[in-house]
């Protein structure tokens, strides 16, 4: 199902029933993250990353972009993973809409927001940063403000797709926010060449960009159930990745 052209609030209300909100104890307001899964299982590792952030006083909205669109896991593997449906620039509307919703929640510190994306989710976050208000055109949103990512202070990108259709290498980013690229040395899907090129370009433009490569890791090293038999889960690296994620977010939002 392709969403109709609609307001930010209408889009957010479509997504929220399928989001997981993970908060620290207390009323807040909390720094808040938006986590976007890859093109595989939306019930993947993201809640575990969010739980790690919550230990440090940071809330998360774990976004499922598939169920609201009636995209099954098989359809995701066949259509989304191959680029036949739901490119990053369209899905970036999910980020813009949920950020708009979050700014109106009393438990959210709207001045301290962050975004994280895995594979297709990394493409999504990066396209949002590349396109800014132009997201409205591709995502079918009617009331996108001039600065739709206001309050976004950092991004964390895990084996992000930076190839065909991705906008960062073409446009750069509209905001010079700190970003961390966590890559896998044996990634046969996203690879390391294009993400590293994007990181280098963003750094040259004045952004605070850091990268780390796990030499023996594959794409989806942190997913126990993978869409591809060549992807290998690594529990040790998963623990390390969660620690790096939480440390980065504390550093830039805490």
C-alpha cells in the first residue's frame, strides 16, 4: 500500500500504532531517538539498541515502516531489498512526520533528537538529511516546514545503503550534524566503499563524522534471523555495537 498525500499528523497517526516507544523511568523530558530498521525483519535488533539507550536516560521511537504499508516480510525481501518499492526518499517522510509528532509530546526534549538507521533505514535517515523540505515531494506530505529536521542533533548509521537511489553522495546534507558510520568489512550488500565516500564527503563539508569497521563482519551482523544466508550474526559484535551506539548518543544528546 502506498500512502496517500496527507498531513504530517495524518502520517504520524498511521505509523504510531506500529511503533515501539521505549523510555527511561520518570516523566522526562528525555532526549529522543528515532530508529529505522533495514529491509528485513522490522522486529530486528533495534529494540535492543533502544533499551541500551534507555539505561542512559534516552528515549526511543522504534519505527516499523512495513506493517502500516501492508508490506509482509517476504514482500520486503523481494521488493524493498531489490529497490522495487519504498526508496529511502519516500520513507524519509516517516522520520519527518514522527519528529513533528514528538515535538508535541511533553516527555520529549525537542531540542535533543537523534536518528539511527540500519541498511535501508540508514538510507532513509540519510535521504532525510540530504533532501530537507524536499522530502514532501517524494513522501506525499502536504505541510512539511522549511526545516523539517529541527532539533535533530546526531545520526548513527549501521551498514547504510549509499548506492543507487541514495541522495547523500549527490546532494550532501542540509545540516552539519555529527554522524557515526558503523560498517562491516565483509558486507556484500551495502559494502564499505560508498558509505566511506559519503563519510569523507560530509567530513570535508565540515561535519563531525566518525567511522568504525568490523573487519570480519557481514551485513546484518546484529540480526539473529537474517534475510540472506550469507549474513552472519555475531553476538560479540552486537554487544559492542550497542555500547558504541549508547556512548555516541550520550556524547551528543546526554
